[in-house]
């Protein structure tokens, strides 16, 4: 159990208009910080007023990218309770990233306690508006000063939060996906399964190109043969082909998404066969042209479930379900968001309450 020191902000910031929330632009009144020092371990857990921190320009995170992060949300129920969705899964994934990036792990209970502390402190920032939520960004950065490629001996763990609006304010709109066949995002033995900034930096070029061509996201193929589907820029992706659900396995190159895992568990509960393994993009396109590609959807914290209406691979296009959200995708979205916002019972034990009001 962490002994967290609380320093309340002397002046609270005005909260933004809940109808005009922009992702990642407005942050709450407080943040959680905790330091790591070699030989001492994690220490000095605290909630303090949100604000900038001083770093030396030789700080290792700037030069060698030894850092990791998580993404999760807090939701307000109709009764006013603030709650988290599967935070221990985020804690476990953070530690998996820690091991790969040579960063000291944080006990899962401490991670969840830290998140609860700052969310509870800023519970007034959790939107009351339907579909809106409080986005939570826990992260760890290397803080040693000096150049030289080696693991840092000191780190900072921080948790910051920002209110975000509904991902689909006007209803769910299926998106167009561009299949990237030149650049690669990850290879086995690399960092593809971690949530580190370098993975996202490597995806920006293809993402910018796809956006210029009118696509919402990039679908990445495997880094060796450029043959098998892996994941979309900020989401995992699943395909319903001839009644079965297919998705790439998490074997080192695909981020093990919390939403992905939750959807797979629900699908199995509902009697669907879920196949996690290699799926060639050529087979996906063939299924699309034969009318067997029934639904395609991404899964992630931000969108929860995002239906796909079109895939473009080397100029070959397939269109899915007449551009409409499919029944399985809709059921997953309704079930997941229903539990997250407390509109339907949590039958899986996934919800962790933070506080009332």
C-alpha cells in the first residue's frame, strides 16, 4: 500500500465546455508522481497540482526513448459513481512493457492505487455528459542525466488525466482503412508488443500518407513477409469471415489490447469461434470479394469498437456490410460501453469503483 502525500491545488482551473472537449488538450487540476532511484526503489508517491516539470536537456528519455505508457478511462455512471474498466489489465501490460524496456516494474496494486488517487482527487472532472469520459495517461520515463546508451538508474512514474468527449458524437460511422505494404511497424524480438512511444513514432509516416489519401487508419502487415494482418495504428483489428472471428495473435508484434481481450472473451461467451493466428491480407481481400467478409472492426480504449467499411490494399478495394456497422460489432459496442458507463450489469467482474459523486 502506497503512502500517498496529497498537495491540493490552491486554485482550481475552469472546466471546459462538455460539448467542446478536444482529446488531449485540457488537463485536470492534479497529477500523480512517484520516483525511482537505483538501490532505493520506487519512493515518494504524491498527488500534486498539475504543471510542468524541469528536466535537463541530457535527460536520457530525450535521447534513447526509454519510456512506456498506458491508456485507460474513468467513467461516470447514471448514479454518479466514478469507475474504471479492468485497470489491473493495464497494470499488467505496463509491467510487460517495463520488462522489455528495462524499466523497474510497479506492483499492480500500487499502479491501481495511484490511478484511483488522482482520479478521486479530480472526480469533478469526470464528465456527466453521455458518452464522455476522463482519459487517463500513466507513463514512466527515464530521468538520468547524461549521454550513453544504457538503462537509466532513475525514473519518474506519472499519471495525468484529461476529459474527452464521445468518440462518435453523431453516432458510429464506419471508417476506411489503408493497408500499408511498404513500411513495417514491428518484428518479432522488437518492441511491437509494448506500449512505447517509439512504436507510435514509427507509424506516423504511414498514418500521414493514409490521411492524405482519405483514410482514417493504417492496417499494418507483418514485418517479415508483409503478408499477414497485424493491427491498425491505434487499435487491434478483428475480422468476421463466414461466421468465424479472426485476429492476429499477440506473439510479440501486436499490442495485447485490453479492449481486444475483453471483446474476445465476450465473443466466446456468445458462442463464436475466435481464431487467433496468422491471417493473410490476400485471404481477407478474397473473402471480401466473395461476400464472406461479413464484418471488420477495430478495438481500443478511445473508440471501444470501431467498424470498418472499406479496405484498400495496393489499389484493390473491398467494401464491408454496405458501409454499415454489423450486428456483432454493434452488440460488442453496446455491451462494452454499457458496462463501462454502468448502464448494464457487470457480469464479468471488470469494473473497479473509484468513488461516489
